[in-house]
């Protein structure tokens, strides 16, 4: 008889101020230009929809969404590098989409680095479509990088 070890089931819950050091650690591990604790704290103070994803008690990802007047903007979704490719980003995105629908959002928007093929593939597989480009939007090593703007109708 052999045992099969499985990761604990990811859980998603609202982000708290106590989560910020762990969230910043995930940001720093995943992005060349991560959000700071101050930016994340400001998002929480502004009432944005801020969520963390935990596996076995450890924060492995997070998302931040603003909602106003029937529109949502996915401002940040981040999964730690060691957890990418395991469906956690998809699970978190689906939760954010469900929350947006519960809040009667018509359309969700987001920007993604043009070079981030993994994220683009996830968004496209979940029904987002490219609607534009923001030139030189993101800081990048040695300059700036374009953002692709995506949208998805929710209602």
C-alpha cells in the first residue's frame, strides 16, 4: 500500500492587515516590480475587494479588485512562483469573478504585461478578450513594457 501526498485544498478569504507582510513576500517573490505594503494597505483602506489564498495556513496568492458603477477592475492577482501552474490562479480568478457578479458588475477590466503569456492564457481561457494596449504602462528592467487591456462581460 502506498500513500499519495496531496496539497491541502486552497482556501480564499478576505485580506486583513495582519496578512500584509505575507502578501508582500508573495508579491516580491513573483514580480520584478512588486506592490508595496503601503499600496496594499491603501487598497484595503479605500474599500477595495482584497483577498488572499491560503494553502495549509500559508498565503500563496492574493487579488485586489475595485468595483464602482457596474464595472470592476482587477488591479492585481498574484500567485507565488512555487504555486503557479497548479490551478490556484484560476481558482482565485473565478472567486473574484463570482464576487463581481454578486455585486452586479456588468464588465470586468484588467491590464496584463504583454510578455506575461501564462496570465494572458488564463484570462483568455476564462473568457476575457483583448480590447486595447497601454504603451509603456509597466516598469520593466531597462525601461517600460506595454500592457494589454482585457475585458469580460459578466451579466
